[in-house]
C-alpha cells in the first residue's frame, strides 16, 4: 500500500471509498469546541469525521461541515446508533434524529455502536433497510468480536462494510483483523492512541526519536501500514495537524514487528462480550 496523503481511501466491499484517516470527536463538547476542531481538521485536509449520537455533538459537527466550504460529497461522515435506541426499538427514529442534527441528507457510514444482546440482529435489519433506501452509503458495526460477527453474518442479508473496535499497540487484535480481512470487512481503530495513554511508552518513544516524529505519529503510521482505518481525536489544532503529518516517513518491517510485539490484549474500554451499558 503506497499511501501519499490523508485523503487516500480504502474501498469498502460495496465499492464506496472511505478515507484511511479521520478525526474522532468522542468527548468533544457540542458548541465552540466541536465546531473549531472539526473545522481545523477539514482545513488541515481531513475528509472523514467520526461522531455518534452518544457524543451529543452532531449539531456542531454538521455546522462545521457547512462552514468548511468543502463540498459534501468530498467528506465522509460516520455516526452511530446508541444502545438505548436498540433496546427501545427506535433505531429508525434515532437515524432520523442524527441526520437532522447533522443537517445532512445522508451519512456515509452508519454503525451499530455496540452489540446489544438480543437486539443487534434486529438493529441490523433497520440498517440494511436504510442502506437499500440509499440514505446511508455504507453500514457497519462497532465493538463486535468474532463470535458476534459470525452470529450476525448467519442472518445478515448485507455484510457489514466496517467494524470499528478498540485497537492500539497494547490491543492489536490480530485474530479479529485477520477474520475481518477474510470477510472483506474493513477494520477501523478507536482509541488508536490508547486515549493518550500510549504516548510515553518507551518502545514507541524510541521509534519516534529514531524517525524524528512524535509517538502519536508512529502509532498512526503503524495503523496505516497495517491497513487499519484510524480516527485519532484531538481538540487542539496543532495536534490535529501533527497527527495527520505521517505521509513523509515509513516504518520498516522490523519497526512494525517491534510494535506488534507490544500486544498484551489490554483494553482501556469495555469488553464487547461483557459490557453493561
Ligand atoms: N465505537 C466506539 O465505541 C468508540 C469508542 C471510543 C472512541 N471512538 C471513536 O474513536 C475516536 C478516537 O478515540 P479516542 O478519542 O477515545 O482516543 P484517542 O484518539 O486514542 O486519544 C485521544 C486523546 O489523545 C490526546 N491526543 C491526541 N493527539 C495527541 C498528540 N498528538 N499528542 C498528545 N496527545 C494527543 C487527546 O487530547 P486533546 O484532545 O487534548 O489533544 C485525547 O486526550 C473517538 O474520538 C471516537 O470518534 C469510538
């Protein structure tokens, strides 16, 4: 894979092109904070934004999109249906609400945020309907492990195009990545920087010094060289720019091996098998 810019894309199994790199906006406050960070990202060349109904910042994300001046069709907007809407059988209403808050006519990717037991298959049927109606360009899941994907695929008419999961050097998810690759499901990393906790890791810092880059840049480059879509979050313009400045260096096979060796199946977030929210 020869990546040249943060606008480079992966092609999902339905032919839709999704940028390898985007901005995450979890815990970014509705209002000035979300508006400024999304605008700064688009100005820096980002084309993908990852939000969710849960984040309660879809209105500001939508406003930033409008004020950015970049044509809608050049952007790739992801949002997600929250667990309570799965439990209440209000997935369709939740989608309409998200779309309205974003001020958009379609979203590029709609995700099932978590695999809510006894509900996710029903949720998936609604997403399939939205996809068939052309209201979303792609549909996918988030936080699904192999067992849950197999269970979903047993009844799905349309295979998810994406699975967004916690993924970083301490949780590199080799089996899940292999499974998804075989199924043509694009893997996307949330918490790629371990929510900021990995930036002082000695092995990563040593690689950063050697490449004259930051630790965050080394991790994000590792994502791309492993064909992992990545969406680091920052509300600081200089970090938004820094995180995307990863197209002028390359990790060697041995650098990648060193990072792969850091895996300890360490989660900072909940386990999809046992989460209780
Ligand atoms: N599907 C899901 O269940 C799920 C769950 C969690 C997250 N996500 C998505 O994935 C995105 C990314 O994950 P995340 O936000 O949890 O964590 P993350 O991107 O791994 O880390 C974000 C943290 O790192 C800091 N940071 C970012 N760039 C930095 C840099 N260059 N140097 C130093 N610190 C830096 C940020 O602080 P500042 O903002 O102060 O710069 C923030 O505290 C989310 O925003 C969200 O869109 C999805």
